[in-house]
C-alpha cells in the first residue's frame, strides 16, 4: 500500500516515503487489523535505514577486501597495510554510524542498530585479521628464500669469509623483515609485529645452521666441482700456432752396438739428436742402395697447430 501510494499514475514518485508510510499505516488501522501494525511509520523507516546502511557499508568493505585478497593470494603483501586497514575500518563503521544516527535515539531500533553494527565490525575485523596472518606467512617465506640466496653466493668462499658473510646476510634479511612488519601491523586490532619477529628469528637461525647440509647447498657444490673439472678453454686461447721440429741422426762406423737419443724443446720448437754406429752394418747399407749412409743426416719439420 505504501509503495502504491508513493507513486503517481505514470510511475513517478510524488510523495515522500514517510508520508506514504503514514497513509498506509492509517489504512491498516482503519481496516480493523491494527493489532498487527505495532510499529508506527517512523520506526519502520528507521529499521529500513539501518538495514540499508549495513548493506551499503558491507559492500564497500567487501570490495576493498577482495582486492587485497587477490594480491595476497599471489604470495605478496600490501604496502602500508596497517594504515590502510585502520582507514577502511574507520570509514566503514563511521559511515554506518552517521547514516543511522537518527535511529540511535529510538528505543525499538537502537538494539537492532547495535546488533547490525557488531555484525559489520565483525565482518571487517575478521577479514583484516585473516589478511594480516596470510601476509606474515608470505613475508616469512620470502625472507627465508632471500637468506638462502645470500648464503649460496658465498658458499665457496673461505671459512672465515663465509662466517662473516653469513652473519651479514642474517642481519640484512632480519632488518628487512622488521621494516615490512611495521607497515603490516594493525595495533587497533592487536595485530603487532613482536610475535612474528620472534618466530621468524628462530626460523632464520635454524635455516642458517641447516644450510650446509641442505639440498640447495649440495647442488651448488656439485655444480662448482663439475665446472672446475670440465673447464674449457676461453675463446681468447684459440688460434693458429707454428713450430719447427729438427731431427738429426749421426751414424759413425760400426755394426750397431751403440745407440742413443737426446732432445730439447723450447716453446713450440724442438730438437732431437740421435747416434747409431751402424754405418758398416750390411742391412743399413742395403737400405741406402748398397752405399754407406751419410755420417750426419738432418730432417727439419714444420708443425702447424690449429685450435678452434
């Protein structure tokens, strides 16, 4: 009846909602069932206003929280989350209080208003607590990963250097964790950094002690050994090298009872000198076509080394 009374023949609103409710209320009382209509029009209007304010502010909170959840689900965290969370909470609850202020003085509506405010506050606070815990987990994982990466860089250094570098890496990642936690904490909800800092400090120390025997460290050491064993020449070592090999043979008189060789190498050049007293040996003479071999025979060789 109120809806019909608030509209004209062409469908456009011509009366206010309160006036339409008043007229509808009067018609209900005149119909003889006034016992059913216990709340006057302004009370009913206040109930509607409180419900609408709750729905509006809940949509605002859910919209913002959904965007944050999408980022956190990717293993990230929200910049200045603590300040943004308190701002959202203040804006949502403050907006609800402002829009339902007129209902706070109505005895029949006040309890309903308080109940809806508690529901709205619970919706926002529980979502913020969930986001905070998830971001702490993401930050812990990222911090442990950064520490491992720093330790891997200095794995093959000397023992003294490793101790110093590991201590520096631990201080660096711990400081970074504390700095980010300062932006995440929401003191208004009791979500502070102290508990998380103590927990991550213990995890970092355990990771540092267990690192030498970790799979990542073993793989890194294996790669280093293979790199040394299978080390290849650098491109600058490739080229074209020349060398001279000089072979001299001295054959004095005799039947092969004396034989010896001596050699010397300088860089890519070499000299080899041999002595064999087989000049009178029939087999040697036969090899040279029936004549004695020359006393000294020299054979030079040019060697070319190509490395590609």
